[in-house]
C-alpha cells in the first residue's frame, strides 16, 4: 500500500498543506526506549474537512508509519460513523508528506486520522532526539529524550500537520522509566499509570493543551530536579529544572525569570494562559533557547548561573535570554523585561551595540534580504531564522515605538494580542492595530519601506549658509561602488529624523519621506552643533560635511558628557563604517576616536573593540599593522591603567564589562604591560589551576596567556581541565584558550580531538572552528578543515543551515584578496550539496630568523621589505619565500603572496624558469588536500605561462597528489615518507656521526616528521652535528611505515639512545598509540 500509483499530483504541486483540511485535536502517545534510542507511538488526529477531497495529506520525516486509518465521525461528535476505504498511502519525500488517497471522495465533515509509527531518537538535535550527560559522582551516562520542533521538526517525532497556521489542542501521553525519571510537557501532569505498558515503565498523561501550533509542543524525559518553584501573583508556579548536580545554579535564573514574568503580565495586561511555566536547562541543545509554551528549553551555558564561574557577560546573557523567551509568551519586547530586572545595567543603552551594529553590517551588502520573505520549501524556513529576521525586526520595532510614543505602542500591541489570541495573524494585522492607535501616522506605508526591501539608508547632512541643514538619503552599502539594482521602493525609506543641538538637548523630530528629494532642517547660525539620530534609535547612518565631523569630534574630546553613551558610540560607529565604505576620509574617524582616551563607559569601548578588532583582522598581515597597533595601544593605555586587572566587589556592572573589553583590546593589540601581566597570571594559574581566576578576566587570561606562552604541556593541562569540567560556561572559556595555541599542530590536534563527540558536544563543535579562526595562526587551518572536511561538517550540521552559514562566514570574514575570493567561489562550486660564502651564510641565517617570526604581520612586513632590492638582492628573494613557507605560520602567507603577486614575481624572475619552478614547488610541497590541489590547478590555469616548465608543473601537481595519498592513514599504521640521499661516490661510506649522509638523513627525517606528522602528533626534534661533506648523485623516494622510520632513526642515530632516551620513548609512544585521530 506504500506504492504511489495515483495520477493526482496535488502533493507535488505545492509544498504547503491544503487549507481545507484542518487539524483540531491530537491524541498523542509516545513510548521511547532510552537505551536503544528508538521510539514507537500512535497519534489520533481529529481533522475538519471543509471541501470535498480525494486525499488527505500531512507531514512526516524519518518515521516508519506502520498503519494508517481514516474514520468518518458523526457531525460535531467524536463517535465513529464509518471507516473510509483507503486506496493507498505513501510517503512523498520531496515535500515531507504522508499521502492518503481514497477510493471515493472525502466529503466535508469531521474525521479521525489514526497513524501507528516508530522511529529512532535523532542524534542530531531536532525532532524527538536523544541526549545525555555523565553523572559526576557515578561516572555513568544518564540518557535523556527531549524535543526541538521549531520550525518544522515535529514531523520527525510524529505524523502531523506541521505548519504554524494550523493551531490545535494536544493531549500528550508519554512513557518514562519508572525509577529515577520524570516526564514534562507543555501542560500539567494529570495522571500516571505505573508498570505500564510493562513493568519498569510508567505512562504519564498531561492535561489537554490550549490551541497552539505543532512547533510549540514540547516534552522532556529526564532525571532533572528543581528548586521549590516561585508562585506568580496570577496564581501559577514558575519552575526551573536542571541536571541534579547543577540545581544550585538555577537559583538566579529562577528569581530573575519570576521577576520578569511578573513585569510582562503587568505590561501587557494579558494573563498568562497556562497553568504553569517550566524552564529547563538542556545539556544537548543547539539554540540559545526555545519558547515552547509552558516548557521553555534552554542551553545550559546561556541559562545556568554560578558566581564562581559566570562572568558579568555570562550574567547578561542569562538575563537577556530569559527575557527573550518570556517575552515570546506575548510579544518580543524583551529589553523592557531586562530594564525591569536590572535598570542599573542600562539595557536600553546596550541595544544598539548588541543589535543595531550587528545587523547593519549584514544588511549593508547586496546579498542581504528583506524581513518579509516568500518561502517555497520547508528547507527554506530555517534560513528565515537569521540575524536579519531577528535583529533588524527588533531594531525597526524599537524605531516604531519611538516615533509612535511608548504608551501608544503598548496600547497597540495589547489590542493586537487580545484580538488575535489563539488565532493566526499576518504582518498587516499588526500594522492595522497600531494604525488604530495613531491614525495620523501611515504605519503600513512607513513600515513596508523597512520590511519589504533589504538594506537601509545613509542620510547625508549638508551645512547650508545661515546654519540650516539639508538632508538627502541613499542606500548605504559596505562597498559604496557596488552596483545597486532597483527593487521594492527603489531603495527609498520613510525615515523618522531625530536630532539634538548644542543649545538644546530636547529631541527634535521630522519625517523624511521616501518621495521627498531632500529635507531642510532649520537651525540658527548660532547653533554650535547638530547631532542627528538621537541615541541611534533610527535604523540609518548619518554622514556630515567634514567641518561638521570636525566640530562633533572636538565636542566629544573636550567634554565626554555632552553626549550620552549611545550617541558617543553612534558617532564612532557611523564614522568608521562610512570610512570603510569609501564615503568618508579615514582621517575623520581616527581623529574622532581620540575621545576614547578619556572614555570610561562600556558601550563606547565595546563599540571601539568591534571596530578595532575588525581592523586588526584585516591589517594584521600588512605593513600598516604596526602603525595601527601603536595607535590603538596609545588610545587604550589610560583606560587600561584606570580599570586595571583587579575586579572589586563594589564595581558597577558596566565597569566590570568595560574592564573585560579594555583588557581584551589591549592584549589583542600587543600592549606590552598587558601581555606581560597576562603571561604572569597565566603561568600562575596553569601551575595551580585549582586557584580559580575571577570569571570576568578568566577567558582573557586563557586566550592571550596560551597564545603568548602556551606550550604542549600547558595545552595538555588545559585540555584535561576541559574534559573534567562540568560547568558549561567554564568549558566555553577553556575552549577559547585551547584554540589560542601558537603552534599549528596543537590547533590541528584540538580540531581532531573535538570531532569526537565524547570530548566536545555536537552543538559546541562549531565554536571550535569559530575560536580557531580567531587565532591568526589557526585561521588558514580552519579554512582548510572547513573545505577538506565539508562532508563531515555538513553531515553533522545539515539540520541547521544558519549554523553552517555562520561558520563559513566567520572563518572567511577576514579574507581580502582575489585569490581568497576564488577559493570561496571554488568551494561553493564544489560543495553546492649548498655553496654559500661565509658572509652569505650569516645573511641566510638572518633571513631564516626573519622568516620564522610568529606574528603574521611581521612575516608580511618581511616580504614587503624584501621586495625592495636595496634590502634583499633579486637572487635572494627566492629564499625569502622558501624560508617563510617553511614556517607553519607563514606557509599560507607565502602561497597567497605567490598568487596575488605573480606578475611581480614573473617580472623579477622572467629569465630563470628553474628558480620559478622550485619556488612554486617549495611553497606547495606540504599541501595535502583536494582543495589545495584544485587551488594549484586554478593557479596554473590562470597563469598558464607561469614561467614554470610543463615538467615542473606536472611534478608539483603529482607531488601534491601523492601528499594526499600520504595523508590517508590506515587503522594500524601511520604512513610517512622519507627522502633518503644515497648513491654516494663512496658506496661503502658508513652512516657515522661525522658523515655527510648522516647529517642529510638527520635533516631529512626531521623535516619529514615535522612536515608529515605535525598536524597529527607532536613533532620530534633531532639535533644534528656538522660533518664531513660528500657527494650526492641521486635521490630515491622510499616508503616506510612509522615503525620502519623509527627503526631507521635508531639504527643510524645510536647516540640518540644514550643522549636522549626521552626522545626514543616519545618516538615509540607516537607509533604505538597511533595518533591518527
């Protein structure tokens, strides 16, 4: 009966379910087996058919539906009338449908659809999925089962009508283990049946729910515990659950959540419609939280709070996430809730920093999208839940609240919520209700200009004679030269203009409508200055004439209290972003930013950190970087000295936040005092990790201490601490430290270790790549891993397109060359689914030293200096690239330089094919991935006359192809290769301590062990002695297994046994343990 022979292709023509078949009620029974990771169940769905049909269609995915029945019910009753004869039923996978066709027509009326099914608890964190944790006392794993149904994952737990426009009531029955487990769902438990369906199990039945869509349904089977709930004034309990050993960490979220809940009930004047509200911290959870009605699920790191582990930033995240989810019980006005809970945190001042600045960067590119979008397939729904949908929507609603007036906005929202309680609403319904409150403002026209087209405007302010200002608007783009296409509203907006003046702090208002060419603002000539977009409430940028920028800059520097923190941050952010786009001379924001020398407030400093960190990422590989580093160090020094490292009990919340951001900025830009102190504190801590650092500075010391002085011993110690750590927030801080290692092979080890889900949870793995890409040394490693292991990553995160997008975006965010652009394009196309004189020898040693720098910007400076022939002779420039490519940090830099500066190189070496061939060969010699192979092929295709001979090109490609093979490891052996110099003129020459061949062998084996195994396990250091020279007439490539390499070492280097027994044991340890993962 699962065959699809029907000619009716309704299920193929549209991915949305027909609206003439409406689910009214679900009776759902689920019986999970936590040990086997499976479940079975039955769902009885009462549906209302409003038009004659030949089929019933609902959703299913990853389920084995064993039986399907359709029963006609008596009118307005649940009594059986007759069973409908089914012609066939089958799964239509493209649209995730379960299709039931009948012999005769399905007439309008009530029906019961009965479906028996089974499935596997998902390993990925969607649908009905399995999770767990290790009990710190027993060291045993506790299995859990929980759900994540937003946006369309309920269909992976049971067959259903899985669209938000269908709202139904649910009666849920769950089976749990009788001993030590409980079951939670959206509603209160009403009944338990022990030893059913068999001994050792219990059926738990829950109260019938209110009307809601499938994505808000939730259930959790766990051994979690809670503190006594807080009774909300309205008369229902507010509870918080967690793993048993973390219950003490629920006290703060319990108290904050209850307080915010009380506030929202008063704000919206609408009772909470459910009999209880549970909040639960889940060990395995991708999102920050999910607003399931009556049972809100949270990620542990964003919900639990412990003063011994949680920083001030962690505390902010806990409160903002709770407020966000509780606001979803009505409407998304979450910052009001935070302001109620902690007014001293100044959350409204933090809004631009956490929302506006973030989304404006994303919305300033041609590839942005409007808030209102059309969806044509279920796979596209998840993509809607991106930062533009969340943060831009929040930003323009904040702007709307401002131009409507706070109280008018609140009245409109209350009216909207009351009118559409338990029924579906569209955007226009909201505009209509708000319009009723403010009839003199055309809400639809204004808001459509912001929601139905991407982007936002820059308002250009021109100073006219007499002091008046003329305003003009155009679309702002990060690249002002990008070609704009005309779309909805022709990229014109209805802009609510606000401004303050030097003589009057009153907020003045005007409308700059989309059909106006310009807007004139009257200002007397005596007005010292005018600042537009008060507190950056408007979703637009402002650009001034150079003279006005100078005036505002002078005001900022002479009196830091003239503008509030939001306005100070706004001027700084707009100035730099306008300069980035080419609309403003960079001299302007650099001069303006000098006010930071006197700044103490967190918001401007956090804004500055984001700006300077971006410049650090973009310029750290250039010769300009030292100047930038000096500039930022000079600006930050006063704040660094003022705030210091010691966190005091009487410090305000925002002072604590300011300290963290200033210390991080100072360390990132190499402030000498900061680096010296962070190294000292890291050494003290790593020597005695039981002496906890203050949570506000802990991640800074982990990160920059590891980068400054971390070695393998320190890294191993931190890794073991990470494995033992039970607190999610502390584990996150340790992850930042682990990713900050200065050795490439340690970074690769970290990535490989993190692939094991027993080490790093699946939902945390993407942080590994994020953190590694924040490390200048790790950035090329993260990019190579992303491409070479894309199938693995896609399999692990295929359920979360947003996470994949963010991962790629973050790793690539600092790429700034044509070749990197081509690499990304290639990635997307593939992944759509000996004779030197003494003085010369000394100079070569100096060149090697310069090429061995550990900072990428120093390596780039060396290349740029070496291009000047008065510094490095033409014949020696070849050695510059060779030496740099031997430096693990410089390898990617050399390859990028080789490609981006090829015209320069070919002009310099046009008469020397062999040199060019060797140069390419040496830079590419350790490449060992398909993507690197394709990069080389692309390079040769672009520069077909590269100067390298055809034979050289073939050899280079062949070498990389062989490298790829060598990177494939068997289960029992590590493959490596050795270049052994043989065929000496003295064929009987012995490999002795003073033999030239001995020295060659030492060098080659050392190179091999470092080159071919550096990313797999720790490199081996072999000290060689200078010896008698001999002749080498040929090179033989020989293949060895790891043990054979070790045996060769021990055979030819007998003195290692006696002089370095630890090295001998290390070599065998590497072989025996087989560090392939």
